[in-house]
C-alpha cells in the first residue's frame, strides 16, 4: 500500500489534493478488485460531497473513500504506469486533479520494508494559546482522512501506520496516547502508540469479516498530564481481501414446475452469501448451471440469472409422465464470476415436475353389466374401471362419475373408490321388478380439476351400464293398512265384524292364495278365516275394557304366501267402539265420616259411571224406602250433575257405623241405575266438627289390607314354632338311636377293616373272652328290655317269655361257650326256630358275612361245614381248626 501523507501549510487551509503527483509502489501482478493505494483529498469544508474519478476507468476505479482499486487483472510493465485521479464537488462542479504514478516492486531488494516506507505525520491542529499576551487565529480542526489497512497482512508486526505529533513538542515534553476499541477497549492491544514519538502501529493481522473499521481517538498531554491539544479522531478501515468462498444457504434446493410450462416460467431462486465486502468484487457473486440430469428432452431445459440466482425454463417439453424430476448443479463464484481469481462453491437444485390434468380418464370397456335384486338398497351392482396417466391420488387423477341418462327417478348413484379410482354403481332407492326389469345407464368420467387448456375428453370417457333387476318373493300387504271399523260395544260372540284381506305384489310368480292368521289380539275377542280373511268375534266387545284406549281397540293380523322363501305381511285392524249404556253408576267414596249431631253433618258423594255421554251424567240420587230408618235418619240432596250431599235428618244419631244405601240413576236411554251402599261412621265431634281422639280410636276399624297383614304374620309365626318343635323332636330321636349303637371303639367293623395288620402267630392268642360271655351274666342295665329287638329280627308273633337259664360257669374257651349256648337252645321248648338268643351284639346292616342264625340248632354239629372259617382271617383260624378238621 502506498504511504499516506498529510501536511499542513502555513496558516491557511486549501481544498484539494495535497500533492500534484502521488507515487506508489505495488506488486507486478494486479488482480481485479485489488486495492492499490489511497489518495488523500483535503476539504476545508467538511460538508462538501466529493466524487472521485479515474482517467483510465477500464483499469482503475476510485472509491468514495479515496481507495484506488484495480478494475481488472493485469501485469505492470517495468515502466511506471500513470493515470489521473480527479475529484469533483457535486454541488459547485469544481474539479481537482492529481497524477498517480504506479511503480512495480523490484524483483529483489536489499532494503527493509521499514526503509522503503515513509511514515506519515498527523499534526494536531493549531489553537489559541491562553497564556499568550495577544490573540492568534485558531485554525479549524482537520478532518483526518481514514487510514486504509489491508486485512490478513503478513507483517512484520508491529507494523507502523502513522506518527501523531503536536507542533508544541518543540517547547514542551509531550506524551501521546490512543483510546477506543482496538486500543484500550476490547479487543485491546491491536493498536499501540509510542508515547514519546507518537508512532501508531498495528500488532497483528486484521480480519474485515470480524471488524470492518476501527474508530480511535489520539491524545497529547504534558508530563503533568495536562491536555495540550484537543483529541483528534482517527478512522482505520480494514481493506477487504478475497479470503472467503461463497456459501449457499442450503446445500439442496427444492423447487417445482408444472409440466407443459412455457419457456420463461419461473421455477425457484437459489441464494449464496459471501462474507467478503459485498460492495467490492470480492463479495460480488455470479451463478451458473454446471449440469442437468437427465438431459431429456433437452440438455438445457433451465437457465439461471447469474446475478439474482433465479432459475427459469428456457425450453418446452416438460412432461411429468416422461421425466418427473430434474437435478441441477449450481455454481456460485465471487470476483463477479472471474473463473481465474474468483472462489467458487456448488449446491444442488432438485426441480420436481408437478402434474397437470393433461390426461383425461378413460373407461376400460364401453359397456359394463350388473344385476340387483328388487327392493334392495345400498347394494353395489357394478364396478366401473378407468385408466388415467396422471399422478395417482391427485386431483388430476381422481375420477368423478356422473350419469347423463337412463335414471330419471334417481335410483342409482356412483361413488368413487379412493384407492382404486373405480366407480361403484350403487342402488339408493328400491326397485320394483314388476315396474322396471332393466336399466341402461349412460355414465361419464371426469377429474376433480378441469383438463388443461387445449385438451378435450375422448369418447373413451363415456360408457354404458346395463343393470338387470332380479325378481324376488315380496311380502303381501293389506289394503288399507290400518283398517278402521266403527262398531257398537256389546257385539255378541260369533258375529261377523269385517273382512280384512291382503294383496300379493308378485304378479309373475306361480303362487297359491294367501293364508291369514292372527298375530296380536290383546283381549282375545277376534278370529280370522285363514282363506278369505273374514273376521268374527269370539267374545263380547266391551268399550270399558282395559285393552281399549280412547275407544279404540287394535288387533294385528298376518298374511303369508308360499313362495321361496315364504314371505308375510302384517295389517292392523282398528275397531272404534261406540258406547252403549251397559254400566250402572256407583257411589264414590265407599266410606265416609260424620258427626252424631245435626250440624255440621254433610257428606259429599260423587257418582261414577264407566260409560260416556250421553250414557253417564247428570245423575239422579235418592234414598230407598226400605228400610224405613234410612229416610228417617238421612236425607240426600243433589248439588250438581255428578255430586250430591248426604246429611242427617234427625238432631242426634248415636255414634257407630251405618250402611246407607243410595239409589243412583244415569241419563242413558234406557236408564241404568244401581243401589250403592255408603258406609258412614258416626262419631263424637269437637267444636270444629272433627272426631275426638278417643272416639276415633274406639270407632276406628282396621281395613281389609291391615287385617290380612296381621293374619299373615300370625300364620308365619305359628309355622316357625311348629318347625322348631319338629326339629327338637327329631333331634331327640336321633340321640336315642345313637345310644343303641355300640361304642365306636368296640365297633367290629372298624376292627375288621384294618387290612395292613398281620397276625402275630402264637403271640396273637390273647383274646378277651369276656366280650363273648353269655348275655345272662351281663349287668342288668345292659340287658335288652322286653320288646326291644334288632332291626333284622323277625317280629312274627308276640314276645315269648323265656325261662331264666341257670348261670353256668363260663367256659374259658369260645368253643365251650358256643356249645353251652347251643345246648341251652336245644333244650328250651319255647325258643323260636332261629337263634334269637345268640345275639351277642349289633354289628350293623350290610355285612358281607353270613348270619350266625344259619347255624342249625341241633345236638350234633357233625353235619355242618366249617371250612369257610378259613376265609375269615387269622382271628377265626382257631375255630376253623376246631370245627373244620373232620371227626378228630
């Protein structure tokens, strides 16, 4: 960079360039956009607007800040290059000129950069000295031109920029300093100043992308710290270098363009940014398309505005059905697109060709067929299939179907299947086979959006649908339904009421006549003839029945055919019953209370008649002549058509309950009357006419419901007591029966069922023979009383009186015991033919062993076979040895 020079001439300020010729040394290779030098222009009036120009605008350009840039890249010759820089006042059109001489750097030099560079001086402006005895004119403050410093400088550092001095440094010892961001404020330490010499230096390379300019303030003070000069402002601009590549905002850009678009159609915009100065060539970007894939139908379907990045179409022939997507590689280059010195970067632009409705739907067949049973709705009768080359599931592909003929009554509709795009012909109104046997529909298919301009529907967008109606067996129907019949009540059973018939809509089916039956008859008053539908009564019709509502009785009948499948229909018969005077009026209420004195003693009664006008009120009330006491004690007066008042005729009537018959006659023709009994309770009353508590309690009687409830409670209580007594007796019987059984420990059954016990041989011969002793030696309380037998004994005749046998000494062996018992039985003339005296104990019923009563009561036991004792186990082995061994 050329040295910067600022001088002060005498006492006056002169506007213009400080020198006529400015020399600068630059590198031989000059790049386009490269800053070369800074020309200094002095303006005594800071408000002037100066415009700089160059005599060689094709090679050099001067910025508003006085920086001279290379307009293009070139090599400097060995001879100095000269051109003129001009400055023009925009208001006064006054112009100043300065000649600039550029000298290329020598190839080799032995001098240092410090020797080559002449440091410029910045002098504080003059000012009035207060200590002076006379006044001097103060010079106006200078506007110090900015100092331009290239970024990314390689040094060496610290690199000297300018020297700041005051013209009073000849008489005073001064100290210089700078303040501001970059000096004593963050980022600190970038700029330093020699406090003695005032030399301002930079300590490290600068980065314009971080800080584009620095604003410093220079100060001059004496050794005591007193301000000697007013501070001056120093602006240091960081000159941009092309050290940043363009960067796209997105690496992949997505855009769309409709198919069939004309050339010049806007598609999308891609944008890249450069961190370098956008006002210089370093930050001026240019775009271009490097490649297009696929290259069909043309390799140059798109172009891009090299400055804005707008992508537009340049060729026709975009067809989504052939190419659905294009991929473009976009390049952005700074230095205004200079391929040699500019930095580049690339991004991808993906352009999707969107579908337009340029393909109409076409039917796959000219005629479609279907069939539907009659009277069916919401049934799909035919599927209409179409083809459409547009993008599926878009408005340009989705088909809409409409019927253009063949359905004047709107019995069909066509829905679109969202997945297959088929047309579903659906029945929405019932169809009668007897009326229409076939439909021929004309159907047109179109899309949800209109066709593109210039495209017409082909004939394939229209088709014919032939629908056949199938005859089915339909239900018979009654005419009319419901049927209303007016009839007086009281019609006797067996009377013909009306004929209720139905019709069969199936005229083309071979069917027999209809059959009729009764479906609903709440009162069971009617029956219908199954063949001709004649309805007769089975009971007397009564308008006052609970099944009659608002004089109307409803019955439902069924008509059935013999089709396949059989069908039936229902019909309702409504009988409007006309009232006759078949009910006599009754008194209401049935019970009343009055006082035993004459005043007050009126009882209001009402006549109730189930009949209606004119067979009801007004009613006539009177008392019967018999018994005579009724008219003697009571009197009745009608107070309206339905109401009367009963009162005492005598002054006093003893308290009690009285039955008062009342004769009531209605207004029917002929009249109907009845005698109703009113139960009147006469009681003592207080001054207010109310029965006293005592009289009410004495005279009050329980109602029928209360009496029934009391009786039910008494019956339930008696049943509970009876059940308790029966349970107690049953428990006593069970207790007595248990006492007849032996002790569970002596129960033979339990002892015999121990199958896991084996005999002990000779050691198992210790028997308790006392258990088999004769019954006559047992204690008296254990002897059976007379008349008590076992359950298996035979009570054939009266209880015999056996003689008391002598108490023989008990043998010690069971065989001797049995023999003694046998002899006693044989010698007893009163013993029965079975061995009842040989009952030793009760072993229970169901024993698998034979009864001992089968032993013969003879004097000789030789005829008996005792071999079966061997099968009874080891406990009977001794008996088997004794009696089963033969004669020995």
